[in-house]
């Protein structure tokens, strides 16, 4: 089709006429092929029409369709031969789609206005999983079988809560340290090794009746280091024959959970996408629970028990068991203070002792977030 056919057209169309099928002598519903229109500002009456003599030279009037084929428009004779393609959509279709998009936008904006945002809330959205090792802790654990002490200094702070009725979404940050000390006379506590964790987190939680369901996501980095307390100055050697090694890992983890009243179950999946040494297994699998027996609370103290099983390892997987039970002072799902017994078996929790299996009991206390 040559450009001369539409270049000098002075016709344009009006949506109301096109929708009613009264555009000149053409019926929109009966036409099957392409409509060629030229929009022009020269139509004094502002009405739509087709230049039928010119149009009939090219195609049959009974063979045109707006709804089934492409509409080609030349916006005016002053338009520099610009052509617009609507790819099979009629003008009416485009008006309908615009209105539908506007409706969706209004619904979305109304849902946004129904939400409440809280910056730096006092509580975290998802309470730490009691027996999981990588949780924010602040306290001590004293081994019952040797002179080792674990000092935990960590926090998790939610930066933003978005509340929509029974749904709470959060975004926050994590900063943990796990330190192993050695108890010596004269109140000395040499530091042997320390592990650092920092990262970001996001969580979602839905509350229904006295129950809840949700998940927590983390993106974190861990590194471990031997410290001077592990170095024997008298022999100028590292204690136990272990020399410092590079240990770090970057990972993402996902913990979905469900809580029925006082009992919470969870599973955990961790993917390590970078590590040193590289022999560390890429995936970590976990399952566990914590139970706070509120029916047996006395005063502000609530008995609890928690268990976590973890599969992780270097070159081959090793099962790790963590059991905690004790008393928590304060609301069971809020900030408080805990005194508890802990049992750990499996691969060492400290990165510098990767590959060493340990089995020990501890007595501890913790300031709970």
C-alpha cells in the first residue's frame, strides 16, 4: 500500500460513532479487514467519517474490521507521515483496558492506605527460635565438664513493620558474636575463638486466634577467628595444635514456622553460596520446635523446652542436636530473661574448629529479645 493513499486524507474518527457502528456507511461489526484512517484537524464539524471513494478503491467496505485486525492511523496530513499500529486492538478495547488499569490502581492505593507502618518498633516480628544456634543472644553458657565458657553478644533489630490487619511484615538487621572463653584462676578469661555474623532479614507473620504462621528470611555473612587466648606464649605455639585458618561463609536461609498456642514448629533451609574452605556443604537442613508451658507458669516465670536438629558438615553431613530447657521470666513471646540447661552434640559450632565433633552440657542465662 503506497503512502499517497492516506497522506492526503482529511478524515478522522470519533469514538462514539465508531462504537455505535455509524461511522459513515461502514458497520464496525460486519467488517473483517484493515481500516485505514487519517486523523486531521481540518474537520470543522469535529465529526468522524471515512473517505469512502478513496477507501473503496483499495478494499471493499464490507471487508473491513476494527476489532479483528490492525488499525493504521496517520494522525494528520501535517504529521510527517507518522503511522500508529494498535496490533489487533480496537480503540474501544484500549479504552476498556485503560479503565480496568485505573480500577486496579485505585484498589492497590486503597490497600496501601489501609496499612500501618512503624519505624524501629520495640519488638521483633519473629521471636528467636529457642534451640537454634544462630539466633540473637546476650548471655553466658558455662560448660559442666570443663573450663570452657561461651559468651554470646548479639542483637536483631527490626527497622520497619508494615501492619495490615492480622498480617505483619518486617525488615531488619542482625549483628551477632559467639565467643569461646577459658576460665583460669585470678578471674582471668582468655578468649580462644570468636565468630561474627552480620546480615539483613525480612519476615512475614499472620496471626489468627491465638495461633500464627509465618516465615523468616536472612542474608548473612559469618567469619571466625582464633584469638590470642588460644596462643601459648610459654611454648610459642597455638594450643591443641590448631593454627588459624580462613573461615567464612555467605548464605541465605528460610525458616517457615507455625505456632499453635504455646507450641511452635519450624523447618530451616540454608544455602551457602560462598565459603572458605570450599569443602563446606552448600545446604543445611533443620527442623525443630519450642514449647512454653504457660499453663504451668508461676509468677512471671514460664517453663520451656526446645529442640533443634541440624544436618551440616564438611565433605560429609553430620547430625547436630541442640536441646534447651529452663525458665523464662517475662512473657514467653516477648523480651525477657532465661535460665536454662543446654546440651549440644555434633560438629563444633565455632568455625575455627570446623570438623571437630563435640558433646557437652552447659548451664546458662540469656537476655531474650
